[in-house]
């Protein structure tokens, strides 16, 4: 950790949640077979198969790649495979916890737009960071729901 890093952890749902990952992969295989049958065999347009599978896999990409989280003195850094997102604590008005992580909201109260405008912080498998993460967010953001 660097000098101004308060907390750092890694989350990788594919490895952390093995049973759910197996179910997801089986579902994706069944979906691929079904889409292949409909788009290629029935419609005879493979373009829709590739487009559909691309959209599904792109949506599920955070599940398959590890995500590194780093809370600094003034900002939060979320690093995916090729992308790094930096957000200042002042961008957020409140935060709330669910079973798999914490959602940072850009509003003063939780809203339905949070998955699009806010930032999700997913817990690691051992959840060692939860207590310290809550303490840091309480000091930096303040409002918890």
C-alpha cells in the first residue's frame, strides 16, 4: 500500500463464489445453445447470435475478471482488467450495504439510478475489509442507510 492508501482489497466473484459460478456457466452454455438454434438454425442469421452473446458476456464481465479496490485519502480507485475508475469521496452523498458489497450513491438518499451513477464496492470472499471499509466511508461520506 502506498503512503496515502487507507484500505486495499481484491474481489473476484468467479473464484469467490464457486457454486454460483458453476450455475452461471451452465446457464451460459444452455443460453448459447438455445440462441444458436433460434438465430442460426431457424432464422438463418448468425449475426444475432454473436450480437446476443456479446451483449450477455459484456454485462457479466465484472463477474469473470478480478477487481481491485483502493481507498485513498481523497479518492476511491477501482481497477478492472484494463480500466481504472477514480472517484472522489465528495462525489457521493450516501452509501448503503447489501449482502455482497456497498453501493456509493451520488444522491443524499438511495435511488434507483445508483447502479448507473454511483459506484459499487464488492466485498472479497473473506470479508476482512468490511468493518474498516464502513469506518472509512463513515468518516469520508457520512450518511449510511
